C-alpha cells in the first residue's frame, strides 16, 4: 500500500496567495480588536465628563484608569494559556461576549467606586480577546505577509480608539457619558454570533491537537481549493514537553521573551499614560472638551497610519531595526507635545507623530511576538507579553496624576514621559542583536 502523504500546513499557507477565506479571518479579528480599542479608550474620553457630573478629582480618576488596565493584565495572563489548551476561536468568542456584557453593566454605575469595579471586570475580557485575535490571524498568514497582515488587523485597535474619541465628542453632550459605554457593550454582543458562524479554529492548532485529518483538509481547501488533500496526514507540529508558560523560558527563547517583555512594558506605559491623561491635560491648558477629545484622536489616528507603514517595512527590512528607530523617534514627538499646547496645529502634529511611533510600534511588537513563538505556546507568548505590558499600562495610567501634581510644567513633564520610549527602543534593539528567533522545540516542530 502507498505511504500516506505527510503535508506541512504552514507550507500550504506559504505557497498560496491570501484567499478570501483568510481575509475574512483578518476582518473578523479586526472588528474584535476595534471594539476592544473602543472599550479600552472609552474611559479616558469620558473622564472629563465624570469630573463634571460626579465632582471627582484627578486622584480619584487614577484608580479608575488603573482598574480597567489591571483587568486587562489579569485577563491576558489567564486566557492566553487557556487558548493554547482549548483553542483560539473559543476563547475569542467567550472573551468578546464577556467584555460586552461588562461594558453594558458599567453604563449603569451610580458611583466612581462601582464604575471602577466594573471597569476591572470589563478589562478581564478585553485582555483575553486581543492576544487571541493576534494569534489566530498570524497562524493563517503566509510568512512573507505575516507582519503586514497582522499589523493591519491590529490597526483595528487604534481605529476603535479613534472612534471612541469621535463618539465621546458628539454623544456625551447630547446623551451623557453612559452612551459611550452602552455602545461599547452592544457592539461586541452583536459581533458574537458572527464570530460563531464565520470564524474557523486555527488550522495549526488543530494539527497540534491531532484533530481529524478531514477537518484540517477542509480548512486547507479554503486556502488552496485546487489542491487534493484526500488521504493525507498533516505534520510539522508536535506538542513539546512542559506547560505553555514554562516553554517561554526554554534556553533558546528566554532572551527573546525578556526583551519583548521590557519593550511591551515601556511601550504600553507611555501609550496609556498619553491616552488616559491627554484629554484632561489638554483641556486644562485651555482647550474645550470637544477640542481635547478631537486632538487626542490624533494619537490613535497616527497609530493606525503608523501600524500600516511600519508593517509594510517590517516585511522588507529587519523588523527590530524598524521598531527601534520608531521608538527613538517617538521620544522626540512625546517631548514636543509639552511645548506645543500653545499652538493647536503643532499640537495635532506632535500627537499624531507620537501615535504613529508609539501606537504604530506597539502594533509592530504584537506582530513580532506572534512570529517569535511556535504554535504550541504562541497564544501564551503573545498574551503574556501583553500582560506584562499591561503592568506598564497600569503604571502609566496611575502616575499621570502624580506627574501633573509635581508642578514641573508641561515641557519637563512630557520630557520625563519620553524616557520609556528610549528604553523600549533599547529593548527591541537588544532582542535583534541577540538573534533570538523561535527555537526548535522538537524535530517535528522545525516548520513551525
């Protein structure tokens, strides 16, 4: 009898162009991440309205910002390893429904304390959804297009953040701050049935879990309809020893993990400090709430443009060099914000540039983290890098009030804020210098 053909699923993906089936996956994950970005940024946009309606101080706002981001951190730590055990699709659907329900509940908060607790609960779902969207997208992308497509998908986060700003600018005055949270709850719940019907499980995950060959073949036929996979077996992915978490610290991968964690921490610290406090800082400098919201939108808008530009560059040039230079430029733009509040056009340019470099690079390191880890622990690797970054985001959101309270003045304050961007540049450059690609965890993993 003839020996059954053994087919490497990644080779199949790499040999073909990007099909409609794959673009549908990118689009659905884009929508999840866009709503994630909307809900994550919403609290920063409604903060000035909360100060007016409830009379809360900047010191009281800091725990509110921190609670949501702390929930994001816990959610990423929790749901990443679960996704490596039960599947990317299941975790993505569960976490999307979870943060939708929690956002709706937040709209009925009657005190700053109640809203703080519910923002933590919302953050649990938000923190689990994003890494699974990144992982699922990357595992359906051909290697030569992976950075651009993954970053294009993740641009949904900055698009959603920008939509949050536009929504806040136009809805709060007419319908109150609760309307923003209601929208942030309805959208993910409406998307859940679409995900159930239209989103496949990762074909690489199915091979890893030894799913029936017929199921794998049906998915590969959506990518390569002209190929015949009947009677084939699917190889190239084996389950290594140890838990997905312990695999992050294997000798060939530990340096990459630590460098990624440093970069994520500093990148998200600076991004969330800016996104949380810019509307408040700008409005205190004399701009109206609507003007402050619209200027802050430039942070997310710049991030969207930056994600697409940097993604295209990362598929052609050493991605570590691209991201290192981008973070270096970010430090300059962030420092410029502190001196630009007297000129709205200059302020818009500085905020846009900061978004291009900070948020655009954040999108880039998400794509880089997905390509760093093998299938067996990719969701864990991406999620835990995000979780460590969320520690930075909590720190950034919490120290904003302290920096303002020190009374250094805006130029000196934003000069301090620029320092984490320099450290992020050093971290990602070091990862590239160390040359730490994903290790060969087992002979059968050589194509992962």
